[in-house]
């Protein structure tokens, strides 16, 4: 019988991002990836590109391959350190799909149907046109997480429901078989969990729903992004004050400013007392340019050396597979699968 894996020396942190756009947007960075870079200091980090999730909707193979490498380069440019963190592609660690199957067998059909992301994403063409993969997306996501027994999963607010399902499935498995999974905690920072569209601040900035002028793509020419900030929608009145209900546009700009400049919202409110929206937008445009310019340069530099990038991903997937294969061995044993040949320890 396989030995139960020992608990890791340092608690782990894990997250993933889908390679479904040519560039990360500011919401991805401020809401999620920035926290990944911060948490890698105190936790054992696992960060991956969810390329298997990306094919739940139709994806051009050539574009998918490009976007996967581009996403990895952007993670590194955003400060995720390949020396510390295992950075890998989901499809390189087959245990994700293997555990997903077991979890699908533990999930109720009605439970899966309640997932709001499925409802939203299948609404366009009707449920009948959506792929079964889109329906089972949350169980693959639960597998992504549970394989690594992380303490924290840093994501934006829109992923909270998937995290809740993940915890339910972990508990169900632990209860039905034997305690195997750690219950992961969502790591969602209230202040930055929802960066809003610059043109319609009632909605989140989103690669699938935002208009081109509402979204800041981090790999766009910085001057273009500066322009978008200068023409962001603000609210009636003139006062620069953080008030999400009455002033969603201005509050969003303050949130972005605070995150990029590392200054508190209160400090910014004080600084801009008696000044107009134009000043705020102009200054934020400068802060944004200072931030995205080195990010973009570093990403392009990394993409210029695809062999090195592939080496980083290979190293990351080896580190990930060492952990994932042990968890899967525990799971297969506990559900009652007969071991195949002599039990192998970590690959
Ligand atoms: P889509 O619009 O297709 O759903 P997306 O723009 O939400 O895509 P994802 O790849 O799904 O992007 O998100 C990657 C990470 O970024 C997730 O953790 C998600 O919660 C976070 N995120 C996405 N948009 C925002 C946003 N506007 N504010 C804060 N976090 C966000
Ligand atoms: N569903 C997430 C991407 C994702 C993920 C994960 C995030 C796939 N697997 C595991 C955290 C942990 C999204 O769309 N942003």
C-alpha cells in the first residue's frame, strides 16, 4: 500500500490562469497575479497555466500554444520567480485529469449545474451548445488545487464559488474514504478582488466581456494604455473620494493607483483634495506607464528565448509532478483501485 504523503515543510500556495488572451489585463494582475508574487516568499508556491481549461471553449491550436508560452513569460515578468515557484503547464501533469475523473464521480449533477460561471458562459449559445468540458470545468479546477494540498489559493472574487465546491469535494472525499485532502482557503483581497472596466465601472474588467477601451492589456504599447486611463469614465460631481456605490469610476481609479504606486487610498484622497479628475487621471496614466513599460520589456525578452522558457516549464512540471503523483497514488488506493505492478514512489 502506498504510504500517505507527509505534510509539506512549508504550507503551499497554488493558483492558475487560463491562456485565453494575448495579454494579461490589469484585473488579472492586480486581482490575482500580484498576490502570487507576494505569497511566494512565505509559502511553497505552485503556479500553472490552465491550458486544459482553455479548450473548454473552442481554441485555435497555434494560438493556444503561443498564449500558453506568453502567459508563462508574463508570470515571470510580473515577479513570479522560477527558482522559488514551480511554474508549469497543466497539460504537462496528467494527474490533473486523472484526479478530475475521480472528483467528477463525487459531484452531483445538480451541484455542477449551479455553478454561475457555467451558467454565464453557456448562456450565449444555449446550454445544449456548451461542451461537457465546460460543465465539468470546476471539477478539473478542484483537482488542480487538491493535488497540491495548498493552504491558500489566491484568485479574484469571480472564482469564489469554484473554491467552495473544491472544499465541499475535499470534505466529501475525506469523509467517504479517509482524510486525504487539506481544505484550501480562498485568498481574495477585498480591496482588489474586482478591478472594474474603465468604461462601464459597474462591470469587472474582463477579457471576454470588456470593450477595447474599457480594458488595459498589459502588453499593449504603454502610450495606448495611458490614453485609455485619461479617457476613463468618471462620476458626476468633482470630489476625489473612495465611495464604490456613489463613485464607482473614481473608486476604481483610486484602487488601481493605490495598487500600482503602493500608496494607501487615504493618502491619495488627501493628496487630491481640491484637485480635479483630470489631475488624477493624468497622474495615474504616468504611474501606469512606469509600471507596464518594464513588465512589457521583460516579457518580450523572455519570449525571445523560447528554449529557456521551455526549460523553466519543464523544471516546474517535474517539481509539480513529484507532489501530484503522490497525492494521486493516495487517492487511487483509497477509492479501491488495484495498484499496477510494484508501487512506485515519486517519479
Ligand atoms: P473571462 O472574462 O474570460 O472570465 P478573466 O478576464 O476573468 O476572463 P481569467 O483568466 O479568468 O480572466 O482570470 C485570471 C485571474 O484573474 C483569476 O484569479 C480571476 O479571478 C482574476 N481576475 C480576472 N478579472 C479580474 C478583475 N477584473 N478584478 C480582479 N481579479 C480578476
Ligand atoms: N478558473 C480559473 C483558472 C484556474 C484556477 C485553477 C485558479 C484553473 N484552475 C486552480 C486557481 C486554482 C480562472 O478562470 N481564472
